C-alpha cells in the first residue's frame, strides 16, 4: 500500500512538473531568432522605426537606431552596433554635403578618414564600444570618458582625445570634378536642397480604378514643409493581400513606385489639394491582377495597404509612414 502511495505521489509530481514547465513556456516564450537575411533585417528595422516614431523619438536619433539595427544582423553587440550606426549616419550626411556643394572635397575626405579610422579602432578594440555606449555628448565618436575636448562642433575631425585634429587635409579632386562625377553617375542631388529640412510625411487618401479601367489612381497628399526649388519624391508602397478559393489564389504582393510631383495628372480626375498619380494597365511592371482583384465569394479576401516615404533631392527623408488600409474608391 505504501509503495502504491509513493508511486502515485511520484506520478503526481511528474505531472505537476510538466504543467509548470508548460505554463512557463506559455507565459515566457523564447525570443524569436535574430534575422538571418538582409531582407529580414530591413523588415525588422522598418517595423521598429514605426514604434520609435510612435514613442516620439526625434528623427536624427531614429536614423542612428535604424542603422544600429542593421549592424546587429552581422553579429555585433548592441554597443558596437550603436557605434557603427552613428558612424554610418555621419558618413551619409557627409556624402550629401559634398555632393550638394556645401562642403569642399578636401574637407569631406578629411572627415571621412576620421570616421573610418574610429570605426576601424572600434572593431579591433571592443572596449571602445562599451565606453561609447556610456556616453558621447558631442557626437565625435570619442567616448566622454576619454574626451578631453567635450564640446567639439558636429562632425569635426578629432584626435584620440576628442580634440580638433590640426593635421593637413588630404589631397582631393576639385568641386567641379565631383559635380561632373555625380552627374555622370546620375546621383540625385540638388543645390536648392542644401539647407532644406526633411520633407514632412505624406499619405495615400484615395485609391481605385479610373473610369475607363485603364489606370489605377492614387491620391497622395503633399509634403507639408517642402522648400521652393527643392524637389520632393514620393515613394508609394502598396501591399496587396488577395485570397480566392475559386480562383486558387493566395497572394501577398508588395509593390513600390516613385513619383515626382510633376507627374501628377490634371483634368477632371485630379483631386483638389492633393496629387493624383496613375499606374497604367499597359505598364508591364505593374502587378495589375493583384492590384485590381476584387473579392466576389464570401470567403474571398481583397485588401490594400498603403504607405509613403517622402525624399528630397539630397536624400533627406523621415522614413516610411505606417501602413494604412483603404477600400477601393470610385473616380471621379
């Protein structure tokens, strides 16, 4: 009898242990594995951008966080990814400055050399990353703990102690040669955008077929703070989720297209106070079937999600807006 009681107790304990393990797994699921491909990294980073915007984080900080997310995909620690993210944002800003003519090529090369040296040192000495994570008030990539000149101007060349670097600038091509190279490579850059702010957000407010059925029309609001002479590009992303048992269709397609404001159509289909762009049925690059599919059977799904990224002539952007689902509209 005693053996039976002990056996029953052991079975009860085993069942209780299994239940506790199951409950813990349910309440504290294992974190998802890190992204393994470039596409997954970008997707995760873009999802987090939306969350950071919702938290009210300023755009300059979001750019660094975004670059840090991408750096983590190569296996970097959080501290070193943060360092690399800040350096990459600096390098991008310097590139825009020299291409727009607001920085001389020699000064550009000197500051690029400064940033790449610091990046190289951070890779060979991980302790630099840890010190950087503790603070870098003036943003010169020299940790506050080692910075003897804590108030150097933004993007200034500095030595290992964070003080202005007085070394001669490296030899460089002329500004005219840089301008010729930019034009030959078809790099979008505009001198009218040198001091322009980041273009504000835009959104798709209406979408649907044109009356003749030959175009899919998109009504997009204008960037609210566009600067005169500084062209703004509107990159529209459309996610099309379609499902039909009868047609044996189950797709989730993403399509993007960049529009210039001057491409907006005029006439009776134009919308007041906004721009109306069109995707033509005759354009082989447009996924027309996915774009215009309509649910017929009760179990069919036909959904359209839109987002917009505004970019000015020098590449400044506030990033993608959140996706917005819109039902098909009737034009005009």
